[in-house]
């Protein structure tokens, strides 16, 4: 790596200034670490919470500042350097050096990688106005501006993000069509029972559903999107399109670093990718010792919990990361919490509440074990069943 004149030595450099990166810095300080800390962020915004982007920020219920994870004085108290709006472009693993887009070189005793995800896009979509992905604060604000202009919205993707955007937009009074390959909303993630209930919920709220269909591409006129083309040849007219067909770990800047970056940064059970180099959050693919398998989880809760383990290991502890996977989604008046794993074909038993009342706890079973617990508007009750999943994982 060619070394620019501007070389900044530091003790710990955290590449990524979102929830996971911030959590590493805070955990280090709580544990008494007094060395240098630098957080490098691609965006100009201070660290903010991403889950509200598809809900409170998009709807306008929250101003952008309410999504900020910490106030300015709290960030200042960390005594860390926040280098925002200057993304990392290269990592030298052996030297533990990070090169930024502006040419700044950061040297460190340890580097933590927390660059998250990048959305999957359709070919040619970036040349059409009115086509959006939703990953950043600016994405959410730009989409909101288009929705307030009126017109028809087509959301491509029936997973968590697509379903949340559809629900939020419908709550804003937008004409919404939700398109996806799956036969039901979130069925791939949560199975047929919950998927069917969510599908009915969206239909009842006025979302047009085109499920079990493939999208061929986008159509445009005068530089702006005009519709979504289905594989059948049908065109769904739209003034605004949200592409929510998945994300990939943001590892492009790590190619050539020597790290294994297939489906994220490959780490050991301590979240260590190489001596002095760790990864957290959506980016990290690590070995779960209890499960004896590799996991990569995409949610804020995981990023924060994993960050605490990484901070401990940076300070000389030797702690494996052994979480029980968790995610949640809010759509209309449905608040869903999911703990564990939800394999295809799992038996689902409702153990508390009532499906008809849209308030229940369900256990998922596979091969005689409880693999997951799901709460629909019963968050506290669902948490009380987490131990049954943890016991099964520990067997």
C-alpha cells in the first residue's frame, strides 16, 4: 500500500460508525480502555438507528435527529475521533492500516470492521429517478419526498424491509402494490402460518399483492421510472419503486486484503478475522460454537451484542460469541418478535393467546426440539419462552 503523507496512528480504528461500531467504542470505554479510538463512517450523519428508517423516519413521525443513537455531548464524552463522510477504500491486514477515500491513512493496534450491508439493485436502476433502495438516512428521506409527491408505489420484495415499507407507505395514504417471488409475506423467514396472517393483514389494509411472481426489470420514460415489468410481460405502473430484494455484506473495499469475504468477513468464534482484526454486525460471519455452524445475522440487536464480545476480546478476554438469534418487525398494529430459528417445514404450536385475536405466542419444532419462539403482540410472553430455545441449542 502506498503511504500518503497524512498518516494518523491510533490504537483502535473502527471502520463503520453505525450501531455496531458505536457499541464497540462504548463497550471499550466502559471496560476502562483509555487508548485512542477512531470511528470511520461513510456517511456524514452521526451514528443513527436503522430500524426506524422504514417506519418512523419514512412516515415523518420522527425527525431525523430522533433516530440518532446518541446526543452530541454523549459522543464527545467517548473521547473518540469521528471521521464521517470519508469511507474506507482499502485495508492492509498485516500492517493494520486503513486507507480512506480522501487519502488519509489510519494505523492501529487493532481494527474492527463494521461496514454493514449494501442493497442488491436491479441492473440499470440507478439511472432512473423514482427508484429507491432503503439502507441509509438519506435513502429514507429521499423516498419520503417522493411518496409525499403522490402517485403509485410498487415495492419489490416481500421480506421484512419490503413489507415494512409497504405498511408505512399505506399508512401515509399511498397507493401501494407489493410484489414478490414468495407465496406469502415473510413466509420464507417465518413460515406459512405467520406469512399467511401477514399477507391477509396487508390485503385488509389496502395493499395490492402480487405474490409468487418474478420481476424482469424496470421501465422508464424521460429518465424517470414508469413501472415494474413482470416476467409474464405485465407492466405494473408506478411513479415510485422501492427495490427490497436483499442485501450483501459491504465487503467490496476488502477485496485484495487477504481476508476471506465470502458471505461476509469470515471470523472465528471470537469474531476475529485475523490477528488484530475483528468484525461485527451484518458484516461478520462467525463460528457459533454451540451450534457448530457458521452464522451471519442482520439486525441491530446482534450488532450491539456482538460488539460487546469484540470489545472484551480486544482487551484480552477470550470469549466466544454465543447468541440466540433474534429479530423483530412492526407492520401496522402487528408487533412481531422472533427468537431462534424458523426452519422450513417446522411444526408450529400456539402456546399462548389466540390467532383470531392477533395476539399469541407460537413455538416452532423440528426433529423433536424447539427451534424458535415467535410473539405476535405478546413480546413479554415470548421472551419468557426463550429459554426453551436456548436449551435446545445447548443440547
